[in-house]
C-alpha cells in the first residue's frame, strides 16, 4: 500500500509539471502569433504568413499533446474552451491579413484581435489552475488512503504500533508536502542557461537586422527557481526589446553580481536587457507591469501602437515576485531606449 501511494504521488507531480509546461508554451506561442500579425501590419505580409503558419503548427502539436494529460472533465472542458477561443483568435487574425493595407487595420487589431488573444491566454491559465485543484483533491484522497492503511497495520499487531505510526508520519510528509508545493517546481538555474537562452534568440535578431550583445562580469552563479517560468521572463524581455528596436539598432544583455547590503556579500544577480528604441515615458515605467496596460493606448500610438496584448510584463512581474526578486523599468544608457532589469538571489 505504501509503495503504491508513493508511486501515485510521483505520478501526480510529474503530470502537473508537464501540464504547467505545456500551458506556458501554448500561451507563449499565441503571443508569437500576435508578433507575426504585427509583421503584416508593418508591411511584411509574406514573412508574416510564414511565421503565422509555423506558430500555428507548433500550437496545434503542443495542444494535442496537452489533451493526452488531461483526465478530469473540468480540465477537458477548459481545453475545449481554449480551442474555441483560439479558433476565434485565428479567424480575426486571418481577417486582419486581408485589411492590413487599409487605414483602420490598427483599430481592428485593437478592438478584435487583441481581445481574442487575451481570452485564449486566459484559458491557458485556467487549465493550469484547474489542474492544480484536481491534484490537490487527489492528494486528499491519497492522504485518506494512508490513514486507512495506518489503522490496518496498527490492528494487526500491538507490538508493531510504534513502527506503523512512524511509517504513517513519513508517508504523510511524502504526500501532503508535495501537494502543498505543487506550484513550486524549484531547481537550480545556472548562469550559463541565461547566455544559452539569449543565443537561441540570435537568429530572430539577425533576421530583424538588430544586434544582440551579451556582457557579464561573473563566470559562475546559480539561481534557485523554476526554470520554465524564469525562461518565460527572459524570453519575453528579449522579445519585447527586439519588437521595439528599429532595424540597425542594438539590444544588450548585461549580467552582474551585486552586493546584498543586508548580508554584506555579492549574492544578488542582476540581469538587464537594454534596447535602443524610442523609450518609455517616466509616468508609464511602473504601469507597464499592470495587466493589459499598453503604452500606445495612453501615448498617441504610432507605428508600433498595435504591438503586444499587455500581459507579458505583468506575467514577468508575477513570476519574479514569486521568486522573491524584483523587476523594474528605467531608461537606457544616456537616457536613450529602455532597460528592463530584474534582480534575483543567487549563489556562486
């Protein structure tokens, strides 16, 4: 009985990690579709169609894999809702492609395409939350089975009571602690993983005619955290910097160890992504982390006004806050462009 319960717990944790990973990838892929539509709005229709086809194929493949891990009716209903809203999102995107040369293309994108995107991304989050809930209920059932097993063992022999109690306590820790920590998924993320993720973005930068520069003043540092979610933050910052930097510009990634004043040693890792774009007005540098906030809606628009759905930086702050770190926006060197910087606890 105890061996079976231990197996159940292990399967539960592996399943929820896979579903978490899939929903994060699906949300990111939907954002990449929005980037492809942006290319069309900016006049590169052929490249937009190619990128859109690639991202949609990736989404469909990962969505099919996700379905195979969903067992509860509520989760499957959530996946069906996601499919429905993605189809709506794609329909509005296809229609946008037919009107990109018309003056009202940007308005159509804002009023129809972006709301459909936000709904589809929200469905990804809902599936993840439903999975957490179902796993918690499963954990309660496993805990109850552990209690019944304890009573059975105690009734067999009074002499085995102390031993069986010890086993029951150990089992309770094995079951309840992982269920309580379902959303943690903590592991060591080494400094080199950040440089490799930046390198993976280099082809997109080269295609856009933007230079990507990597700089660091330390050779070894480890951050303890969720690799998938921190990767989402780093990829989002690099994507935003590329989006708002004109061809011929530059984006730099600076990795620095900073001193923790309360502990008197260099155990804070700062990762700063700086672009040479138009920059963000002072009054909006904190608001960009609000959910669905977009500078273009409050600052006159322009050629970049249709970019993004206003959720990327909001998610970045939620993830960094969950890791006990901080993220902020400031002007770049000499007051030009934008620097997005995040600070995380690290060890050498």
